[in-house]
């Protein structure tokens, strides 16, 4: 595995091109990681790329989700993940750590410097909204694209996240049109894909995929449509947000509860082997 602190420019551009190619046909799945070891085991499981979850990263650093991370804290985690895995890394940079296009540009340059070849950039100003108006977020995306070019990674995959459905913005019957309006503006500003968390209705997704100028990314989880069902709508990219992190923390709580209340260890019966995990991090 690669452990260089500074990414190699040629290698990074090749990873960006490979990640970009994943969006061109079919569907691919991103189980989201939140630290170096979760990224390593997800890559070992066969993930074609690693996507980070801002919620998982925040929790691991003792902060709540919802743009409570600092730019530096998030970039530090991205750097460790990118140095640990050999597959492309796409980073959740939340709202860009500041409202202005200049703030976004600073974040994009830092994420590229940390080894990321893709980013998620959301259009909500705060948890629960409100959203940036369409033109304002388009300006932020345009700044992200310009920053990527200036940083020497014009291939950076910008996944424009819109929270229209996640936060229930506007009347339900108007949300699809609002997303499509944003998709057109975001595509014109340089976005490469559109992330629509909160939308899992299959007929609506089929309609969105047909009309959107950008490939669609959705977030699913337990109780949601299967990957095959989502693929049938034409969705190109499926992620699970903080779901894997939540499952890991649930296991930690269950193991601790069993140990403290019963003095037994059955919850630990199927853990990963210590030596196997240790081998993911060879001595430097």
C-alpha cells in the first residue's frame, strides 16, 4: 500500500481518470469510510474507490455531524486515508468550510493536496437548510473547478450534492423540478455528478435520471432499495453515508455491554484478525 504523505501527481491524475470512468456506465457502490483502517478494509473488500463520510469523520474526532468539522481536521483524515489505500479517494468536504467561492477554492486545493481525486460539495448552508440559491452554489462549484485546474488536477470529480429532498425543501410536488434546475446550473458550473440524498423513490429516480444532465448518486441503507433496484433506474453511484460507521459503533457498544454486564465475549467471536489488520499497515 502507498504511504507517501504527498501524492504523486501522475498517480493522482491516473486515479482521477479511473474514478471518472466509473461514472460512465453501469452502477458502482461506495461503502463510506471514516478513518485509515476502515478505508483499508473497505478497499480490501473490493471497493473500486473510497468515499469518506463527514459524519463518521466528525464522530471519530469527537465532533457532531453537520459542518462542525474544521477544514484542517477533515483534510488530515483525507490525507491519512489517501496514503493508506491504492484506490481512488473521494472526499466529503461538506459545504466547503465557508460560504464564499474563495473558501471552497481553499478547501479544494487542500483536498487535492491531501490526495483526493473527487469531492462532494453540498448546497446547504447549515444542517436542515436553508440552501444556497442556485446561482450562488453554481459560483461555488465554478470556484471548485477552477481551483482543481490551478492545483494541477483538472480531472477532479466534483459531486454536487443538493439537499432539496434530504431537508424537504419546498412543496413535495415541486422538488423534482427544483433538483433539475439545480442540476442544469451545477453542470454548467463544472460539476460532474449530482448527489441527491433523501431521494429513494424508484419512479422519481427514473424520471430524474432521464432528465438530468449529470449522472446521479444516491444514498441508501437498511430498508432502502437494493443496488440492483437502483441500477434499474439508471443511477450510476450508490453510497451509504454514515451507515457502515454506525454499524461498527453498534458492534462496539454491544461488545462492551456484554463484557460489562455478563463478563463474556461472544460478540467478539467474528472480529477481524489482529495480524490481518496489522498487515494493512506495514512498517515504514
